[in-house]
C-alpha cells in the first residue's frame, strides 16, 4: 500500500511541519488552509477514532484535544518517532491502510489527511471495504486529500504546474494516484457508504462517507 513512497516521507519527516505552512511555493496551494482543514476533520470525528497516516501528529493532536481516544497507524519510522515525541499518550502502531493491527474495540470514525492518494485504485477499493468492516453501525470515514473534480480540472492543474515551472509538484501529480471525484465517490458507494464531498482549496476535498445502518 503506497509503501513505494515511504522513502520520500522518511526524508520529508523533519521538514514536514514547515512544508504545510506554505514555505515551499510549489505546494502552497496544496496546503492552503491546512490548519482549518484539519480542524474540520477533527470536528467531524466522534467516538473511538482510528487515524491512518498519522505523520507528525498534527491532526491527531486536534482529535485528542476533544477528549476522544485515537488509534494511530503510520508506516514511516521517522514520522512515528516525531508523533510520539509530540503526543506520548497516543496509541500509535506501525501499519498502513491495508496492513495494520486490528483494534480491540469498535471504531466510530476513521480519519486521514493528505495520504489516501498513495494507494492505487485497486488498493483504495480494498481499503474502503476494510473501513466498512471496521466501523460500527452509523460510523463514518472523514478524509481530506487531493482529488480532481473531473478530467478537465486534472489537466488544467497539471498544465498550470508545467507553466509555472513547478517540476516537483508536476512529478508528484503524475507519479501518485490522485483520483477524480466521481471515482472516489463510486468506490465508497459500491462498498455500502453514503458519500458527500466539499472542496476546501484548489487541490483538497473533504469527504465524509457514512456507513449505512445494518438491520
């Protein structure tokens, strides 16, 4: 699951918190409103929370501040170390969207930010099916990630990156598995979720997938 990108994140770990502040102009639009986006995801979390791609713990910190228990999953050793330094009380485990220790209690909310695009379409489908199995009745998935609104938007974003000389960003956009909105909607709806999405900046959409109540 996206572990081909693990080396990139291990190199990025020490400067990640600086990057999300818009320090790098190539990624300024990607991280526009970063703190507000994380606050919105945290606000939508309820009950026992499982977070995939904890990173340095920025989102986790906001959820823990609400008094909610968080089970954190992160594949990168350096990222986990930074998160544990910041949040020593966090239950944090090595793992990814597809391979992770199963929790010993029902999960009410699954959260993640800036990470789901590391999975191929087939891997995303497997992960969403796992989310459905993990969640208690009425549970929800709350993610924020780069998603293209449609084919036209994808081509426009890539063309703008090319024209601005944002070669690192363009390489990233072409290398990783950023989905289009209808593709991600279909994945969740086919796996039994009710799906809604809202655009939060030029790149990032916040999506909430509610698990239908089982009879």
